[in-house]
């Protein structure tokens, strides 16, 4: 029973994080193309990133419980190079999105959005495809 609960939490957290990142990337692209500053848009970004951060924490907590407490033994994951690749890509994904979240959530003057912000957000999108593939392979025992 606990295994199913934590798998569900991990899945819903990952889906929520992916949805938040896709929405934030699309919204930042449209905001960068528009020359005007919209204070309400930045409040919306704060909400999007708050929900995305909550989903990421939920996914990480569920994943840690699956790794260390319930489900398959910890050795199944700890000795799997596919698992380590997935962990590394998730960390790269989270680190890549810290600067855009910080930049979009802080109060802004008349400064335009930096182009590096959009590049970082767009570079995170392919990772949203690769990480679930690695998770599927890892769960099926590839690499163990």
C-alpha cells in the first residue's frame, strides 16, 4: 500500500513539475516577445514557480521514499548506472531552472528579460523527455 502511495506522489510531483516548466517556458517566451512590462504577469510567474517548486519537492520526497524505504531494495537503485544518470539529469534540470525562477520572481524595473533566461528554460525542455525514459528503463531493471 505504501509503495503505491509513494509511487503516486512521485508521479504526480514529476507531472506537476513538467507541466509547470512547460507553462513557464511558454509564458516567458511570450513575455519576452512583448515589449511592455506587466506586473500581473510577474505575479503569475511567482505562482507558477511556487507550484512547480512544490511539485518538485513532492517528487523528490516520493522518490527518496521509494529509493530508501519502500518498494524495491535500495541496492537495486544504488548499483544501477541508469539511476545515477537519471539523478544527475534531474539535478541539472533543477540547477538550470534556478536562475530563470529567480529572475522572473524578483521585482523588475524597466529592464527587459535577458536572452539567457529563455535559453536556459528552453534547454530544460529536452531533459523533460529524457528523464522519464531513463526512469522507465531503470524501473524495468536495465543497467542492474
